[in-house]
């Protein structure tokens, strides 16, 4: 956007007076100002006017918008519900400049209870005269609007969505006790999926694995994380996972979209890795990786914690590192497993890492990446299981598991999930053991 001229401005009763001040200030500076209300100090609902400002910008009748309420937070949330809107709250000159330069915000929200008239004028002036021009920022802003446009859902997919929505929602709001459910309207299910509920087509029911050796496949994440893995190998991996009904396929992030499409409608989940294999990236980068993977179809995220920070005694950083990914997993309906890389840790460090994972509300702790100096051991699995058992967390053993005896030992030590690349051989050995027994 270059040189906005038309500005939509609105406020609730808490921002009414500041709105009048800013409208006069903007008109004096030569801007065309469209006031969408409120028109008095009588109590008014800020979402009504925030939406009016946002819709003016979205429709093109205004270049940008400004909305004022008591704190600026609620109006920002309301405005961002309108398609095409990038609303940002500013409380000083730095946040105003950043919201335009980095995020290309097109609606500014202000809190009349937080800033005075003079600062508000300065914030507005800086916001209106700052532009987003750097290619790296524009690239990221373009990602705000990424949408799934072709879900290619089969009738079987829709049936699964309908059943899942029935489980979650049951009778539609306002219906009689014997009234309609979402199962009576498959088109409603399609709309839920279009709006972002794509996970409903691929999330298997929460389950504990069954008995071994018979149900061993449901313990296993069928894994291929080699850097030279090809598309053909990923397709074969998914076909094998479907044939043997493994719990998931665990692949590098670049293959998530492909795997999710190949596994759609099955019980086999798509799992990927974050901060892999070193764990030394910043929390915000790991969180971004997780969000993107979940958006592409991942239902489980195996993240590597910051091993160096743990060994340095910086527990606050380790906790923040894990929480950053866990929060995005929870928001996206995904499971978070925290890889400790036990071969590099002392027993005390393994306990601390497990406790920090527990504090961060992760779903699993996991032994290894498979790319370090060692893999899973029975003693490490037992130690980790003891540390997290009280929180209802689970343990994934990974690295060096190549036989049924290895798998059985890990499960007996407390593992409820196994990461393996030798999955097929392990399951076949388990079946042979079952038959011979």
C-alpha cells in the first residue's frame, strides 16, 4: 500500500472522545476520514464498530482503518475475523512502526485507556507513513492468507467427518432432543472442512496400543528420516504403513503434505520432526516449523529440545523452548513428543528434561533422534517413564530398535510408542513369535 488517503475510523463508548480527536487530526493532515461510529458516549459493543471498520477496508471503500476501544485488544481480535484484514494493536511508536513495516497491517487498534491524545496522534502518524517494502517481510505477510483450496475429499472422507462431528457436537444448537445432527447434513460437514477442520479426516481415535505381540504394529511409528529419502521411498513407506497399520509414519517436514494425502481416511497418522536433529534452533523457529507442519497435515510433532541449554543449566530456556511447540500443537490438535537425545545426557539431565517436558504439558518424552551417538536403552525408558507417569504422559523409545526382542523390552520398561525404520521386520518377527507360541 502506498500513501493511504481514505481512512475508516470507529470506536466504542470508551474510545469515543479519542476518535473525535484523531478524526480532526487526520482531516487536518489532508486525509479523507469516514466515521463509522459510535456517535455518543452511551454504552456500545466494540465488536460492532471494529467489524464496520474492518469491512470498510476489506471492501475497498477505505485504504486503512483505525479502531479505538478501552484497551485495543478486543477490537483487534474482532477485526481480524474479517477476510483480508491484518489488524494490529499499537501502544507505542515502535509497535506502530513494526506492525506496518513487518506485518503490513491495514487496521490499527488503539486503547484509549492506555494512551493519551498526544501519543495517539504520534502513533497514527508513524503508522500511516510507514510501508512494508522488504521482500522477506512481504513473503511472510503473503503466508497469512495461505488457504487450502482443493481438499479433494472423497465420499468416505465426508462420512468420517460427519461421524467425527457427531461425536464432538451431537445435536445441533437449538434443536429438540430428537432433533437433527450434523449427520443429517453432509454439506455442513464439507463447510466445516473448508473452514479448516481438515484434521477430522485423518485423526485416529485416541487409543492405547493393545497386547503384544499381536498388536505390536500399533506401537510403531514407521520411520524414514534420512536426508536422501526420495518421493518414491516416502510413497512406499506410506503404503507399508497402510498395509501393516502402523500407528504413524514419521518423515521429514518436506514430505508432510504428501504423506497426509496418501494416509487420508486411514488410522495411520502423519508424524514429523521439528528442530531436527540438533535441537539448537530458537523456540520461535521451532514453533513456526510446528505450525506449518500441522497446517500441512501433521498430527504428531517430534521436537528436539535445546540440548545445549539443558546441559548449561538454563532450564528456563528449555521450558520456553518446549512450551513454544506444545502450545502450537495443542492449538492445532496435534500431539507433541519431546526428544531428549538421552545418549548425550546424564541421568540427572534426563530427569530434568522429563520434568521440564511434563511442566510444559507435552504429551510424550522420546529417547533419541537416531542421528547421535546412541539410541534407546531399557534403563533410559524406565527412568523417563518413572519421571512422567504421574502426569499421564507417555514414552517413545527410538534409535537402534531392530528386533522384536528389542521392542518387547522397551514396552516392558514403559514405552507406549516405538520409532523404528526396521518396522516390517519387527512386526513379522512378532507374528512368527505369536504363531509359534
